[in-house]
C-alpha cells in the first residue's frame, strides 16, 4: 500500500474508533439527565448537567498537560488508555452512586484532553496541506455516525416509555459500555505512516515515527517546554481570532448533546412518546453532522473561496434552528422536573419542527467543526499537539460554563447567548482566514 493509502486508512480507522466510542459516550450524554431524573434512589443526588460541567472544566485544565502525555507515551497508547476511562464513565450508570458519578466525571475530563490532543496529532501527521480538509471531513463524518447509531438504539429501547426503569437503564448502559470498548481496541489497528519522501528527510522521518513514545531525553525536553509553549500559542494573533469560533462550538456542543434532548423529553405536549423522541432527535442531529462532514470535507478540496462560505452557512443554519426552537419549545423545558412541562411556546408544539431543528443543529455544527479542524491543522502543522490542546482548552471551558448555566437559565436566554457568540465567532473566523491567505499566497491555497 502506498504511503498516501496507508495514511488514508489510518484516518478511516481513527474515525471508526471514535465512532464506536462516541456512539456510547454521546448517547450517554444525550440521555443522562433524563435517566438521572428517573433514577429511583434516595442515595443518589447527581445532576447530568453538573457532571458535564465537571467533565469539560477538568478537560479544559487538563489540556495544559495533554501534549506532554501524548508525546511521552505516544498518541496510539494515549487514545487507548483514554478510551478505557471513557468506558468506565459509561459503566458508572449501570448502578450509579453520587461519589462514583462525580469521580468518574473528573477522570473522564482528564482522559478527554489526552484523547483529543492525540486525535489532532494523528490527523495532522497522516495529512498533507492538500489532504487536511478532506481528512477532517472524513473523520468528522465517521465520528458523527455515533449520533445516528446510538440514538436509533435509544429510540427503539425507550419507545412509548413514560418512565425509565432500572432494568431499562442497566440494559442500555451495559450495551453502551461494550460498544465503547470495541472502539477503544480499534485504535491498535492504526499503523505508523510511511514517509512519502526519502528516509533521509528528517521531517518525514519524524512524522513517520510520531506514533511511538518519545525517548527519555526527548520526553524530558517536551515536559519542560510544551506547557509554556501551549500558553504562548494561545496568545498568537491567529489563535486569538479562532478562539471565539472555537468557544461557540463549545456552547453549541453543550446544547445539541445534552440540553436540546432534555428539552424535547420534557415537552409533555409532544405526547406519550416524548422520551423516545430524545433518541429520534439525536438521530437527526447525527444525519446533519454526517451530511455536513461528508459534503464539506469534499468541498474543502475544491472550493476556491476557502472555508468562509461553509462557516457562513453554518451560522445561518444555526440561526434558523434557534428561531424555530424559540417558537416551538417551552422556555422552562431545560429545567423542568421529570414530569415535564405543560407550557407552550409561541406555536403549537410540532414534533416535525423539533426534528428539523435537530437536523439543522447537526448540519451547522459540522460546518464550524470541519473548518476549524482544517484551519488549525493547516496553520499549526509543525505544532499540532499544542495547537489542538489549545483548541480543546477553549472549547471545553465554554462547554463547562454552558453546562453549568443550563441548570438555571431558561431556554430563550441560552439561545440568545449562542446567537451572539456565534455571530462574533463567524466574524473572527473570517479574519483568521484572511490572515492565512495573506501569509501563504505562495502555496496552492485553493486546494486546501
């Protein structure tokens, strides 16, 4: 197999590994607040929103050390260990205790930082300037298949159920734990990429060996330098401009992966199958993510106007979704009790509109994330691990803040916050894209 073919195969295996892992984890996040409300135990007092806030808060802080961990033990082993910890978090729901639930939240926050830093590193070393956009799209489409498959299972498992019993919960989370472990072990199929140039080229040799742990001298050097370098990288002009866009993806991640499903499940006016609609909503989010990842991964290779049109499309898609959600979903839905809300928004509640909004949320999210993965991988090719650590630091800290305020803010305030940050993020992304174009006119920019 040619070096290019092996690199493409690595991206596909990486995507499938994440697909299985996040079929379990994203499905878990989508339903955990609903599951917790249904959990009949006087000894458990956890909150799904609080757990996610802890995860993303720890995730954010852990990005300062994640590049060092990935460099010392290698991206492949980093992802495997992180996958085991993700599986442990999901397994907690088989029989949750408050202490184990929040402890697992802290642990998986650390694992997430290492996992995503390693993912960004592997994506970069298996891509060239010409293929980074395509590979970002392929990876994102495969990753977001997780929303499709996991939520199909939830829809059929919880169809016509008004209350989630202990047996229902245990069956679902045992299955999700097994699925997560399958994805974790797939990471061992990733091969070391072969250099396309001669072995005497030190740059290509470094890339080909970067799946391996660093030797002790290099590890000590990296441990001493990566943390301050990540901080310095975060205050460069390019990264500061991208930070608002990245922050927006954190807010949006919170909304589509946790809050919106809870809102739909709380709408008693949707009928007796409101709980089952949580899974159906996740399916439509997944369809939007998969479509966006596949299409915009291809467009990234041939679009002579760069990434800006795709990001603008993402913003307009989200604005439409926010407006329809505002009209269709009751304002107290995010914080309603298990019995749900009897309130009505501004139109007669429509399941079709709710599912259309799910699709639009997924499509818009894929627009932003595929382009951000592409531009960060392109701009910081030589420093991919610290760059993706900064990316995830900003994204996760805003997600943590959003999960925290989701415990208290009514729906319309959450939508307003996302709309404002999304608009500012789009403007700053355009500015960052102009910087890239101006600084690298001597490259084949139109092919990115």
